[in-house]
C-alpha cells in the first residue's frame, strides 16, 4: 500500500488505485513544498555531519550514535512519505473509493501511535461513535499518519474528533493539539502541513489549520464530488466570525475581483475593491474609509516593494491585519503560517469553494 523509497521501481499495488474517481485532478507541485523538502533534508544532514565529526579522531559516544541512528530512521520515513504523496499528486493510476468509517480509522491510527505517544508523554483521546465517508482508504491512511505524527510532535495532549458539518453535510475529522505554552510559532514544522494539505487538496478535501488559545487545530473536511459542490456563497451558512468585518480587495484581474467582491458581500462582509496598489493607497488616505480593514485580499505578490509598503501601512493601523493572496494556481489553498509573515493563499479558479472559508478561518485565528 506504500511506495518504498528503497525500491523506487517497484510497482504500486493496483488495489490502492483501481478505479478513477471523476472528481480528482492532478495537482500542481507547489514551489514552497519543494523548497521545504530540500531545506528539511539539508538542515538535518548538516546536523548529522556535525554530530559525526568527532568520530574522525576517536570513538563516537553511544548516546550520540543512538541519536544519529534515530535521525536517520526519521529521514528515511520522511523520504518514503514524500514519495508516497508525490505519487498521488502525480495522478498515477486511478483511485478506488469505498465506504469507510472515518471515526474507526482515527481510533485505529490512535492505537498504532499509542506506544510513541507514551514515550513522548503525550495523552491521546477520542473520537467516539461512527462517521462514514466515501474515500480512498490508502490516501486516508496517509493523511491520518501525517496528521498523527504532526500532532504527536507538537501537542502535550491530542484529542481526535470526527463529525458532520455544513450544507450539504460533509464528514470532518480533526486533531486538536494542546499544551501549556501558547507560543506555537517556533515549533510549527511546515513540511508535514504542506504534505498534508497538498494530499488533501488533490483529493478534493479541505484542510484547515488554526490556533485557538493554547490549541492548534488541524482539520480535514471530506468534500463532495465536483458536481455536488457548492457553487455560490449564498448557499453557504454565513460565518459569524466574518459578518461585518472589513476587507480591502486589491486585484488587477477584473473577473476574479468582481467575483470575490460578490462572494464576500453575500457572506456579510464589507468590501472595498480596487484594481491596483495605487488605488488602494488613495482609498487608504481618503476620509471616506476611516476604518482600517481586517483583511487584505490581494492579487499581487506580497513580497514586492509596493505591496510590502501597503501591508506595513495597514498593519500600523490594524496590528491584527490578515493577508490573503489570490494566485493563479488551481490547487492553491493554504492558511497563513502561525508566527510568521507568510500570507494565506487562495486560487482564483476555486473562489466559489474556498474564499469565504479562507477569510473566515483567518479572522477566527486572530
């Protein structure tokens, strides 16, 4: 059921990918995912080299040797996971789906992680009951493995959940990580999240990550096939977090700008839309808009000088400003990184499905 990096030419069992599901699409490999994979291995190997340096002049301490071997095992497992995810993202073969009790799958993942959790002094709990969904079991297993490892690395207590939400109703599973310290920024490893979100998106599922107090919540909504997807924000429940909040929309592409403005208005938000940074500055300096926005939704690269200046000026008036980038990437959907200046990202071609949720989740994470 897995792709072994030690035997890269071995075929994947056909049972995992026997039939093609009509709502799946090949995902584009995001540059930040490639960057993070390279960075993770380069940093880890550099540390290993430093630990092994004393061995050139003498015997290596047993404790050091044990830590080196443990790190090698971790990197090997990570390499296999990256190749498994890449295999799915490439769309090789089809995906066989079946009715699965997701809650039972979560309990099984919890049982398999019990020994590792005990060694790390992490308390595990949940979920109860049953929650069925039509999924590919192999892909669900990969997602649960990634989510569980992420949770064990970050949390002192991890609570698993599974239920149904939305209209039409969709199954939703979650990992709630809790610990004494509420400072998550330095500890949040981006690679597991990037792998988790990339694998979820190509499945047509919605990944979320947010911080609420001393909890970091990782969740996955198992979406419906494309023909049953919600096509208008008018069909979505209005999110209390977003109602009445102000959004400054800066997008030079008229089609996506008009659509985004309409979707956000339908969700109950106040939107000031412009086509350029210059127009945004004019509105910012105008007495017609005395209140700073809660969210900057921008269709330009936020690391360019004019955008950086605009973001800095807005943050001076609204320290809790959230920044969401509109990008030309069909599979783009990522929330801002806790404790960093990286913006959230939403693809222009998926605005109907993702924009309102992205804005609401960003505001909820403030």
